[in-house]
C-alpha cells in the first residue's frame, strides 16, 4: 500500500494513501478515513467502485484537479484518487462513558466545535490528558482530523486520549444529555469562573473555533456558559489556551469536592 505523510495539504500533514488498489483496500479494511480526493472528471472503472464504497461509509468526498492531487501525494502515481487517514483509530462516545464508569469516575469529555488549527487540537488533546478527561470529541466536517501535525502538537498524549469523530455534534450533545452529562461552553457574557458554583457530576466542555467561537446551534445546547475574566487590553484567548484554563477549572472543582 502506498502511504506517506505530506505537508502540502491545507490541513497540515496527513497520513496519505493513494492509488486505486491501495485506496480500495483501505476502504474495505474499515479503517477511519478523514477525506477522499478524486480527480475532477474521472469516473471510470474501479474509481466508481471506490466512490460507491466511500459514500456508503459516509466519507467526505472532494473533487480536485490533477495538479492538486500530484501535490498531495508528492507526485506519486495516484491514479486519480487520494485518501487522508487518521493518525489513530477513532473510538465511540459510548466507550468514553463506559471507561469513566469502569473507573468509578464522573465522565469528563471535551467537545471541539469546528477547531481547524491542528496545533490547537493537539494542544487541547494534551491538556485533556493532563486533567484526566475521558475523551475528546470532534465533528467530521469543518474540523481538522487526527493529522500528523495534531500528533506532533499533542506531544505523545494522543496515545492515551480517546478521540471520537461524530457526524453531528448537536445530536451527540443531545445523546450526552440523555446520559446525564451536563454541557458547559465558554462565552464572554457567561458566568465568571471566579464566581460560579463548583461544577460536579458528569460534564462535557465545549471549546469553540479559533475565530467564531462556539456556533449558535451548539451554544443553544449548552446548559451553562462560562466566562474567563480578562483584565488587560486583549479580549480573547487562543482556543487551546482558553480550553486549558476551563479544563483545569473543572478539575479544581472535582478535586475540592472529592476532598470534602
């Protein structure tokens, strides 16, 4: 199977599989595929079977001109198709909840709402491991996957943190609520983390995108919005920095409550 990493994709370094037979075997293996690129106008022979299988697995498919595909696989013999694979197999949200229960702990999950910077996602995964979170959840669309750059930024933490990739983040939140998990988001107009009551019990923290923050739909799903006090001239923080502060605030609440 032809595989290599590339730094030429806009998603910043992915595990790449290219060529019709290697991509077909990849799809048949059941391994998670982040995205499939096919050459614009190519729909003949085995490529049709590849597209059919990709659609059945609900994999994101994009068309691209041949020069783009050449660039993605560093001029390898792609035969009109290039697949991006996750650097690690994704897990299920239900497995995260089960892991928390088996440890006798209240679930602590981190939800990333359209995080597009791989270095932010990697840093969030690293902090999630540091605070003992039971998993990180990312959406399939409008979000970076587990690329090589994410692996690097996570600095080894990806080996220990379960990551789920869901089709619909809003629906996942509904399922978490049904399982007794409270959803917390971050907003400048939310309750200050310096003044809030301790957060206990199963919880999920939503971290918004680098530019727009938490989307309106996801914001409406949150049970409580929290704010980080800003005393200087800058009124916003990097997504992974803000996420780190909030994760440790939740950890502090749990630690204090357990001591009592």
